[in-house]
C-alpha cells in the first residue's frame, strides 16, 4: 500500500506543479522588451560647410580691448570684424573698433587661434575664412580705379565693386546664432587647404553655456527587423552605456520620439530599422558617438508570448 500512496502523492504534486506552470504561462503578464543598440548623438548637431571655393583658414583672430577699466576678449576675422563677449553679452566689433567706442584693437595685438576640437564658440563669431585670391585682386583693382577716377564716379564700376564686396564677405564663415554656445567636435580641414564650395569644415553641437556639455542628447536606436512591429512612438527605453558599467552606474532613460520608415541592410545581410529617442534622464554624462545596448519597453505580455517571441 505504501508505494502506491507515494506514487499518488507524486502524481498529484506533479499535476499541481503543471497547473501552476500553465497558470503562470497563460495568466501572468510581465514587462515585454525589445532589444536594440545604437549611438548617442544630439538634436542640434551642425555641419559647417564652405560657402565658396578657395584656400581656407580655419580659426579666428583673438585680442583684448579695454572698456571701463575692464579687459574684454574679442574674436575677429582678418578684417577686424567680429564680436566681444563681456560678461556673456555679445557686442559687435567693426574694423577693429567696438561699436560706439573709440577703443581699437591694434592689429599687432591680435593672435590667431586655430580652430580645434573642443573649442567653445560664441554665436555669430567668425570661425573660418575662405580666401579667393583672384576675387581679392579683382576687387582691389576696381577699388583703385574708383579711388583714382577723376570727376564723376562710374555707376557701373560702383555696382561691380559692391557685388564683389558682397561675394567676398561670404567667405567669412560664422557660427550659427541659434544657440548660446557651440562645442567643436571635429575639424576636417587644415590651414591653407584648397576647398570647394560645400566642403565640410567642422562639426559643432549646441552646448550648455555653463557646463559646456552637449545639450539635447538623443539616442539613435537600431532595431532588428523581426522586432520592429512591436516598437511605437512614446515607448520608454532603458540604455546601458558601453562607457559606464550599468551594474555600477545604472541606466539612462529615453522616450521614442520618431520611427524612421526606411530599413537598411546590415553587413550580415539582415535588415534593421532606426528610431530616435531623446534622453530624458541619465545618471552620468553620455559622450557623443558612444554606443549602448537598449531595451525598448513595448508593454506587458503573457509569459508564454514572451517565450515564443524570443
């Protein structure tokens, strides 16, 4: 009798365990996630390109001027035009003079600052000059003709001079005015390198004016084709940075803002899609261009579905 009793207890226990497993598989919902990877970028990433062809001089001239007993830093182009930045308020400098001031920055006191990665740029400051020597010589000849012309000035010559001056001014490349501070990420040209119109000079990003760190960081996610159907705008994303061990530093968080409609092939022959997710919280500074692994939260699903999908 005793072996039969033990067998019945075993069968009943096994049946109860089976029922519990079935109940868990078909009755319990857990958070479902989709794996992804990608890199950190920024919303206001700007590529600075050459407006003209010629020889490029990446950088600006820097000097100091006295105003009310205070030494003010100025950043100018080769003609002495640019900006000063006293206590964060930008002021225009024209031909080496502060506007509405008699203070002039002598040419010999201006030091050329070569554009380098890591530089912080003021909005609107000159950052590179493209020199077209043929244009400069033509403009110089016309100006000499106008200066030495006796009697009434030739209107056509004046118009040509003004046109060349306007075209010459386009060779001064300025930082955009859309941010209070810009951080130079990379410089793609060397001094006196010959460039064509549209060539890339540098990549810059809008930065925080106090911390000087890139602002408005965005995670660009890569999702495998087989997981793409479950991804939706507004989904929460947990990021594990490759720079910081998540066991020690935790996870960053983001929210999917946009799904890009066009997939692309991977080197392995599979297809992947992209999503853009602004960073909403991070316990550490995320370097631009750094990689990460991510989990996209796609809601809650029954356990058996999660097992089947993975």
